[in-house]
RNA sequence: GGAGAGGUGGCAGAGUGGUCGAUUGCACCUGACUUGAAAUCAGGCGAGCCGCAAGGCUCCGAGGGUUCGAAUCCCUCCCUCUCCGCCA
C-alpha cells in the first residue's frame, strides 16, 4: 500500500512506475476517493468539535432545568448530523482502502525495463557449471537411490501428491541444511525465532496473502486459521501494528518453517519431482530497516545470499528482475538461480526483495525517529526487506545504546562531559533492574542495596581495552538481563559509565 | 468440555452516565540537596492522526447498540486468569 500523501504529491511518478510494471490501475479513481475521504473527515471533525464543546457547556447546567431541557432538544439535531457524517467517513474510508490496495508498489529507478522473465538481466555469475557440475549429471527422478531416499509414493498414500517423505541420509541432509542456514544467519546477527505455522486472517492480510491469494493457502476452517505459505507471514507479522524505536533498526530476524502451498493451477514438467511441492522447507530472513538504508541493505543481503551458495560450491547466477516481471508489492528484486545439471537449466533457489514501505504500511509497522523535537517525532513507516540471505558479523564497536537504559545519555568515548552523577538506572522494558555505583574508576563495585534491589547475580571479571575502556558484563538477575558496560575515567577521576550494549537474554542461556 | 473472574497509560491499580484522556503509586525525565550514592523535596511525564502553528480529532481488548452525552449501561466476538473434568 502506497502512502496516500505520496501518491497525491507524486502522481506522475506513480503513474510512470505502474506503467513500467504493466499494471492497469485507475489512479484518478484513487485520487478522487482520497479527496472525498479528506473532505468527509474534515467535515466530520468540525461537527464533532462543535458537539463536544456544546456537551461540555450542557454538563455545567443544572440537570433538569429548563435550560438543560432546551439544550437536549437542540443537541439532538447536532448529534444526528454528527452521526450521519461519521457514517459517511467510514464509507469513504472503506472505498479509499479498497482502491488504494489495488495500487502496486512502484519499481526503483535501477530496475530495468521489460515485460516478461525473458527481459530479466543477469547481473552476476559465479562458478563454472562445466567445471563444477558433471555433464553427465542426471535429473533427480532418474537416479535410483534418490528415489528411495525421497519417497513420493508413500507421501501420496499418507497425504497426497507433493508431500514426500525424506528417508535416511536424505532426511539428515535436509536437517543439516536447515541447521547450517540457521547457524550462518545466527552468527551473522539475525535473531532466530520459532513461529506459528498457522496464522489468523489478519496476519495473512497484512503480508498480502489475503484477500487475493486465498486459493493458494490451506485453510483450517473450523478455527479459521491458514497454513503459512512462507515464513515471511509469521515472521513479518511479529511486529504488526507496532511502533519500533529507530535505535532498534535494522531489526534482523531469521526463522525456519515448513511452507504449505496448494499450488492451484500448477502443472506440467516444471513441477516434476522436487521442483514444486505442497510442503517444503525454507529458512527466511527478514529485516526491518530505515527507509534511507533499504536499498543498501538489499545489496548486503544479496551478497550474503551469494556467499552461502559459494560456501556450498554451487554455480549460480544473479538475476535483476525487470519491471514487468517484478511482484506487486516489490520495489526491487534479485533472484538467485543455481545450475541444475540434471535438468540442464537454472533453478531459482533464493529471492531477495526490497518492499520499501509498501508492506510495512499494510502491516502497520512503523518506527519512531530517535532525534529531534519530541512533539514532531511522529512515527514513520519502516521498511521491510525479506530474503534468504545472511548478514555480516557486526563489530564490537557498533553497539548502539537502546532507549530505556541510558543515564547519563550515551556519549562518544573520550569526550569530556558533565561529570556523571554516578546514578545509573538500568532498565528493561520500563523496569529498573539495578542501580550501579562505581566508587573507583578502576574497580567497579556493587553496593548491597543495589544487589538487593535488582537481584543481579554477579559482575564478571572486567577487561581493560587499549582504548582505556573497562568492560564489565553483568549477568543473571530476576529478569535475566545481560548487560555490557564500559567504564572510564576523566582527569577528575570521576567515574564515567556508559551503556554500550544492552541485551535481553533468556533465562538459562549462557551470558 | 463445565463453572467463575477479568481485560483501563511502561507496570500496578482507581474510576459504574457529563467538569474523565482518565485519581494515585511505581518507573522514567529535569532540577535542588549530597564528596559520590541512598533517602528526601520541587516540577514534568500516555499514545496516534491532521496542521507551519494555534489548535482539532481519535484511543480505556475488538465490533455494534442505547443516550443530547459512554471507560462507565446493553449485545456479539476475541483474549487472559482461577477452579473442576479430560488428555498428552
């Protein structure tokens, strides 16, 4: 869903973008609906404001007095008018929503022109198929042992076509690949989540499966749940209708799920064997990033996805999808295709996309800017990028202070600031879990009162780094909080405390 | 599955028809005091949308209804908790 304001103010840009995508959308109808909506809202708000004011006056009158009674009669008409306007507002908003949802995301300038997949550009290749893959390679359905290791027939008996069993070493291979992908992602800064495999209608709507693609999902009708067609659905919906702190961006999550697709309408040779199944396994990566960073983040994701294939020594090519072939909600998309020697063709194994604010808006995921005047720091819509890729290891020095924990305010190491009052509140989710007092710049100590108050288990032995910072990990405690603190002294030998990293750990996890 | 209780600002918890967008406490922010803390004191402090601003609108689980007026009364749904039963 595009920002109505953006649409209004950049109508030609949107028109051009839609034309590049070869979509047919009546933008004038959208503009008209938007105009009608804004008009109706303004009208309603004026009337409601008058009603509110009159009601307040009325409340001050003695109840049952003639003036009061007269006011009641007078207010009846005003009330009826407000109700009428309110009804109209919800009607035009409904209309606006309906037409706005029909507008696709616009392609990025770097997306090439084109109509079909034949127009996609190969932007990179890696590995020589002739060298890495035998010319005599067979398709998997022609390999006898393969057909024992993947049991289609019993899958058909137990469930139906497209639900094979993986047996023995093949089952272990599947498990190993999932494990490998997750471990790579985890070591590259993604937080792993396990997730529901069934979602409600609201979630399926937020990520765009409903209402249009309902036929692609399995539907448990008794409880009105949908089997997820991709991990993107539960992982993205994690933050649905929430406002994130800018400091928490980029937020990176990964998750493994089986995916379930009815594949209605799929047929023919290209679905043979393992090429298309009703249930398959996928490791998904989702990032919520700052709007200014989203295209740079996309490039990083693509690089990381490529690195994974390189580590597996699989020859592949990278396609930049053309405007005519790109998805409805995508702004830019790369596909990674691996050379399948047996089938003698390239097969898509990964897709990296930037949705800009399109999907985040639909899902109601926003962020609150960190800087600036509080009164003007209205939330903006965050960007969601989803792809299967991996993230660079983050360096120690890039830890960012998170909102609830820092007092004094985080400062740049080495700069001299107002002396610390040596009262430092460490909070998690709004709760203070500890006051930490340092009586000596070199040797931090924890007063008994603080121990009692916060239940912190212990300070570990600190480490002094060459830049003069003293690092102390504080772990444990009733709230299972893990803190990494840095301490240093200025010329007055006043203690300085700076929270460099603040991270919530699950109880029992090693700090 | 049966019975009961309840969903209010970061948390706790008042509020049962109008001056309530909401008492109070905790937490948080600013300042005073202090060698530094703790304690204490003074002030501030929910969120979203529109607007340059002034200001306006919306939000007390969700949706409907009653009323001039709803956090408050009625209906439906969702969710949570407790007890009993049943079952991994």
